[in-house]
C-alpha cells in the first residue's frame, strides 16, 4: 500500500516505516500523522512482521517537529483535536503489541522527539540531535513530551530541556537515558536491524507480555507493578513458547518459537 508521506518497506520479519517529507525535515502535519497511523496499523496487522522500525527520510532529520506552518493560525478549538490526534497515534505506537524501534538519523525535535519517545527503544546516529524547543514558539510540548520525557530522564532533566528548549547531541541523549544506543551515521540502519533481528528471534508472546508489564508497571506503584508482573508471568505458562523455550534449553538446542 502506498502512502503520500510515509514509506512502508519489509525486510523479512522487519517493517521499516520512513517518514518521507524531507523538504520540511519530515515535520508532522495531519496528513503525515494519518499516513503514519495507517502504516503502523498495516505493519501491526501483517503476521510476518515481528518488529517495526521508524526512521526519517533524508540526511538531516528524523522528524523536526510538528509542522509550524500548519499550526500557526490554529484556534484553541483546532489545537485540541490536533494534539489529541498526535497523542492517540503515539499511544497506539507505545502500546502496540509488537516492539517499535526509532532509528534517529538526525533532528528529533518537538513532536519528533515525542515520536521517538513513544517508541520502545531509540537507536541514534552520532549526528542525531534531540530537543523539545516548543517554548521558543510560545507553546508547550503537545504530543506527550511533558509526560514521557520525565519518565525517561527524570523530572529535573526534563524541566531543564523543556524550559530551555536546548538541543542536545546524541552522546548527551545517551548519557541521560533518552537514547538507548548511539552508532556511527553510516551504520544506523544496519545496527538497528541487528537489534531488531535479535528481538525478532525471541518468542513474540514473551516480548509482547514484557512490553505490557514494563509499560503498565510504570503507571503503577511498585507493589501494584510487581502484582501485575506476577499475573503476566503466570500467563507465560499458558503459552507453547514457554514450553518450547524451556524444553529447548534442557535439550541444548535453539528454541523454535511460534508465538502461540
Ligand atoms: N515545521 C515546518 N517546517 C519545518 C520545521 C517544522 N517543525 N522544521 C523545519 N522546517 C522546514 C523549514 O521551514 C525549511 O523549509 P523551507 O524554508 O526550505 O521551505 C526546511 O524545513 C529546512 O529547514 P531549515 O532551513 O530551517 O534547516 P536548518 O538546517 O537551517 O535548521 C532546524 C534545522 C531543525 C534546526 C530548524 O529547521 C528548526 O529549528 N526547525 C524547527 C524545530 C522546532 O521548533 N520543532 C518543534 C516544532 S513544535 C500541540 C501539538 C503538537 C506540538 C505542540 C503542541 N498542541 C496542538 C497543543 C508539537 C510541537 C512541535 O513539535
């Protein structure tokens, strides 16, 4: 299926979604978000796809933010559904029952940083730049940035970044926990695919349940979180993958997971 602003390619069990609006540094408007949502849903619904990778087209940007020209003349009545649309799509990515990796190839600013944060893991090229520069425009982050950034980097660092609007480099992003891995520019896709393939080799049900336990647990206090973990852990024993994984270990062979 062809989209106007997004490319969806398959490489074996990986789906690669490229935000494709390089002239505007892949800035997000309603059409781009619509295409992104459709591509994510198509990859999710494809039984051959185990892991999704989201990246940006061109040399310069992952996504340079929400489209400023598109937002310039918005009324509060128009801003609310717009921010809700972005929040809903990012929540869909965050809660997708397949892992999603952001391959951050350049600027990840504003809505771009928020998109990367909605993904499970962020692999950054050495020239990636992260930031929440919304205050420079007289607004606050509107696609979950005030909520996900402090969860990733802590309250003080999130306030430092959001109040200052400062851009940080990939090494700093890795140091504070915003990027999970930094790789040379020309190795970004290869390293991201390598990571994705290592995840794809595991039992998809275990990955799905681990994702749910981590995401849900972060919304709960510790006692409720470990209760939730116990339930999800018990659920693993209803799967064929658990039987196969443990049997294969004891038989000293590689497991053949089926996702059942
Ligand atoms: N929107 C629209 N166009 C953008 C853009 C953006 N965010 N970022 C870049 N572009 C366009 C530029 O206008 C330029 O277009 P032309 O002039 O060529 O037509 C082209 O991309 C190349 O950009 P530059 O010429 O500026 O390239 P440079 O290398 O000089 O600079 C830059 C790169 C990334 C440092 C610079 O472009 C820049 O500062 N861009 C803006 C970054 C930014 O402020 N991003 C945050 C956007 S605000 C909410 C909903 C959502 C949000 C907030 C609230 N509610 C509804 C409440 C989210 C907000 C944001 O994300």
